[in-house]
C-alpha cells in the first residue's frame, strides 16, 4: 500500500494519505472528495528536474502538462519548483497566469486554437506556441504582424511511433488529428512554410506519442526519429532546431496489471531519452537541442485519490454485486470513456480480507455510470468509506455537472494537514450562468 510514501495503513486500520487519516478527511470535508498529496507532486517534479540536470547538463525544462489537473494551487507548486507548464486552452492559460505563473515559461498547445486564444497567448507573452495547422500558422502570423510581435513557435510533428496504449490516447500514429507526419512529407512542407513567415520565429519541433506508456523503447524511438528529422531539415533548408519538445506520456500504476514504477524508473526513462538525443546529435552533426519534457499524469496521477461514501448495495445472485457511491462518472468519466481500470479499497477497514468482487456504480441516471468492475473488496456496508486510488490525473480535469451533480471539492494534504484547493460547489453555482428569457417569465 506504500505508493512512494503517499499511501499508508495507520494503526487504526484506516487508509492514510500525506499523514491524514482518510476517515477524518471524509468527516471534515464530506464526500465525494478529491485528495492530493503535495509532497508526492513535488517529489515527482524533482525526479525529472534531477534527471535533466544529471544527464543533459540541465539543458532543458520540465513542463507540467496542465491537462492532467489544472487549478491555481498546482501552478503555484510548479512555479515554486522552478519548472514550466504547458497549456492547451485559454482557460488553462488564464488559470496559470492567475496563479502568477511566468508567461515566458508557458508552452501553449492545441490542434484548433481559436483566434481569441491565440491573441490572448501572444498578448500575455507566452514563451512558445506549438503550431498544429496551416490555418493556425496564418492566423498567428497575421495577429503578430498587427501587434508588431515575433512569436516563438514549435511545430507539432508526427514521428509515426506507435505506443502500446489505448487507441484513444495514441497521438503519433499516421492517422491522428494531431501534427504533421514525417512519413508522408507534410512535416517537411509545414517547416518550410513556417520558415517563410516573417512574424513567426521557428525554434524547433514537438512530438507526443501518447499516454500511459511503459515501454522505454517507445520514447527512445520517437527521439531517434525526431533527431533524424532535425538533421533532414538542416540539410534541406539550413534551419537547425534549437528546441526539441519530446512530449510526455509516462505511465502510472492503476492496478496490479500495471508496473509499479519507482522514482529511479522515471529518472531512467528520461536518461535513456537524453542519451539517445546526445548520441544522435553527435552522429548526425547537429546541435544538442534544448529539451522540453511534458509529464503530467506521472506527476499528479498517483498523488491523488477520491473518497466516496457507500450507499445502496445491490446483490444479483450469480451475477454481480453493485455498491453504489455518492460520486460517479461526473467526477471520474474515465471508465465510461476508456474502460480504465482502478484499484478500489475500503478506506475505513484496510486490514479486512477481500471476500467478494464488487462493481462500483455511480449515482447518475446512466447505465454506463461505472467506476470499476468486478474488483476485490472486503464486505462493505452502506455508510462505509471507499477510496479509488490513482485518480489525480484526468479526473477533476474531465469532471462535469452531469445530472446537475456537484464537481467534488479538492484538498491538498501535507504533513498531516489538509487545505482546500478547490471549493465545494453549491446549488447556486449550478444555476449561476442560467438565464430565463423575459418572454418565459
């Protein structure tokens, strides 16, 4: 149960996170409740920082991938650790800036940024914008020309590396909505096109091969192909890339089907990338590019858990036992989307033997509102506390008010103390932006 000192079983047999007894957290804040371990988040940020420093002379930057979990507090943590962030929308950019994050350490992504988002980014002084289409290159160049700005950009390149992960989170195969393919020549074409734009300063290239990846060789192969592309572009155009953003996608532990990676594993993932890039730069006679890395899930995923209170229990003899909780797909839609698997535990009875398999069902009026299927659990009664582990990434960030349920409160725990980082919603929050037209009054 010791996930790099994030989770423990205390002397009362209760689940503990960041020194806080989860039963006390549930009593104090209610359920459902997102809980994040601050020390763990900082620890993972520093693993990547140290690997870059040790293995690449610090010639790079760690960029926290906002899409995993975006809120003011996580940007404040990232800023205090001296790393950068990547954002994929005007909303993520606004949140980062609102937290006081320096704009020059923000990289902005997205395959269809709106004109308003692009204007917001350049007016805010965003350090780098990753261009993903001809339309975007034209829009950005025109906006910059009107404002007398020359914007640093990268191009999103598709290296054609197939990561062994769910099809919905593979992003660098030939058939993808993201990027320009090396294989079919479109990557070379867009490079020449952007180099002709007077208000765009092309600094290099970006790729991202997918998410929840454990095969180190996938990342090494992507780096290998990107370095070959950098050399090709230098030969064809004379342009030599200064920056190589290699993306993220390092996997985390959800269930026993996944490896339990250590800090050393993540350190060595990046070391392998650095070693490959240095070797290829030497062999191809190109500069060693400044590396940008975008870990998100691996920084916050295992740092977070979700607490629920068990409600109705439905046993269907010979088929299944459902335990209903006070949350559901509105706070964690990942099973409904990808059939993602989770570890589920009885947070108030951690030492009890698992004597049954249960399906954890949400409270939404939707048959697909399931969090976990046929997972081992001890006997659970209505009112007991249930915890779902590794929910720090893509849970709050994908949450909704479906069925007009509340998106749960989030707390940050450290050294036995808990502080709210996302407030509990109210009924008034649900109707705040609703308007009744005069003709209906």
